[in-house]
C-alpha cells in the first residue's frame, strides 16, 4: 500500500516524515511488555508492582461528595477559563498554612492548572525562543524540556548524583550555556530519586538565577508528601517570588491524579504570562473539579494521612531491600525509593547473571521474580521502586513486603 500524503505533513519536532516509523521501544513500554510476557508464562501469578507512579487509592469520600455537589450547580457548568476565586484563594491559604509562604495574592499570583503536567507543557511557550537553553535535571520529569525543544529550545542536563545528595551542581553550567539560558527547572521532593531539597539549596538557586537572569520553575508535585517536618516550598525562600513559580498539584497529595487539577503560584508577571498562554490553550478545568480540589487544599490533614501510609510502607520496603543487599535509605518524602542497581545476581546454584544497565536489572526482576520496577540509567544505574503498590490495609502491605523478601531471598546481588 502506498504511503498516505499525511506522512509528509508531520512537523520535524515529532519526527517529520519519519514519524511513527521508529522501531525503538521506550522504557515504560518495555516494562509493560515484560509484565505481559511474565504473566503469559505464569498465568494467575502475582506481580509485585513497584513500578506504579500514582496513588493506589481513590480520592477521599469528602472530595467525591464535594465534586458531586458542585457538579449539580448550574453556575459551574460553563467554561471556567482561568478560574474563579475559589481555588486561587484556597491555594494562597494552603501555601501559608502548609508551607509557611505568606503574602501570596490570590488574584494576581495564582492560576489553576489542569495538572502540573499541563502547566509544564504550557510554560515553555511563554519563555522559550529558538536557541534558548533550559536547565533540566536528569534523571527527571521531562515535560518542560520536551516542550521547550518543540519551540526550538535546547535542554542542558544537570545530573543528579548521590555525591551531591541528588541536587544539581549549579556551578557546573558552562558560561556559554548560561548566556543563552532562560529557565532552571527543579522538582523536590524529586521524581525519581526521592530526594528533598534544603532551604540552603533553594537560596542558592535564587542567587544563581538572579545572577544569570534566569527564572526557576519549581515542580512541587510531591511537596506535601513528606515523612518528617513541614513541606518545603521554593516560595518560602527569600526572593523566590521575584524569580520564579511553583507548581502544586492535587494529584499525589490528595489521590486525585485522574481529576487533573493543581495551581501555579509565584511571580506575578510569570503567572500572567502562564495565564495568557493557558487561555489560548484550554478553557480551564471544570469549576466543580476546581472547587473539590480547593476543598482538599483546605484540608491538608488528608495529605498527612496519605503520607503516613507511604512512610510506613517505605520503612518496610527499605528494610526488605537492605536484607536483600541493596543500599536502601528511606527518603524524607515522595513515594519513590531510589536504589543503586546491582551489577550481578548470583543464584543459589552458583549461576551468575551480569547486568550492564539498570534496564537489564529491571527486565530480569520482572522476568525471573515477577517484580516490576522502573530503571534509570541517566546518571548512574538505579532502580525506582514506588510504595504505591495496591494493598487495602497494613496486613496486606505486610504480606506483599514479606513476599517480596522471599522472592529476593534466594539470590545474592553484587554491586
Ligand atoms: C515530577 C512530576 N511532575 C508532575 C507530574 C504530573 O502531575 P499532574 O498529575 O499534576 O499533572 C508528575 C507525575 O507523575 C511528576 O512525577
């Protein structure tokens, strides 16, 4: 069959005429395929899924009830555009109450998002010209960088390494890059490393971006999921509001990934620019969803309950992994445990399996042990294990963790 002329119409940014022809299989698809193959070999077997990147439970009933009540109100039915005041005000209250950020003006310094992913895809249109650099941490959540490239920008990668506590070394950016750089994208607590930032690091980031005339976009999708102390907002840093934005989301904090709601807060001019591009991109999240999310942002005790569950699971998981020979340290937040990938596995019969990458380890774990993980080979070989595996109660959690221990118990890992 001859090729459709449509094949010639695709933009270069998605591959141009070659679009859709690549045989490359991406990481998450490989994991899915390996899972399917493992289940086909052992029908009915239990996969221990530590690869999931979203909450295992529903939103709390009060959020669902609020959504239903708000959905019945005729005044909420139409285009929400950049939102009414309800979520904006709740966001300002939340930043003050939960993160100690005072003085956010809900009218001018907050606009809702249809999730942080949507905000990260909108913001590059407001900031990035062809040839501009954006500083992105790797490993990391790539959405801002992907869209920056769509606009002709370039990504400069800042590796997150254990030696630097998974914080980027800002001094390592070459002067030539800094000259053309516009944005520093940060994300703490971090996906995938689980690392948290410090007030000192954020102060350093503010100084750095001021000095080089960049802005900070801080993706705080996991900000409230902390296991000790108070969530750390970038906006709590002196001077942060002059140089940046922070993105919060109901997705992970309130088990609301599918609801698609969050907010962008910070520098007034940047918020305005986000709002202008957003206005030309979508027509706003349904007000009923925004109002239900606002109710949640006014009830941070929900997040505390969710974080307590992850904290408990994290302790269990870290201890099982330690017993199996991994160096597993419970993070201070997020739901990700990030561990160095082994170089080899030695079975009881002496069989020695060598691994060249985290991806190979991950494939081996799913194939041999029915354990799903996410490999990262961007800055060293690591595995990301998430404590969002499905378990209805602590007894079930415990059963799964004991089972994990059994499965890992008959091999010795070499690092
Ligand atoms: C670092 C990070 N930022 C943003 C998102 C997306 O969040 P949202 O559901 O608010 O779009 C995710 C989701 O996995 C994430 O890991």
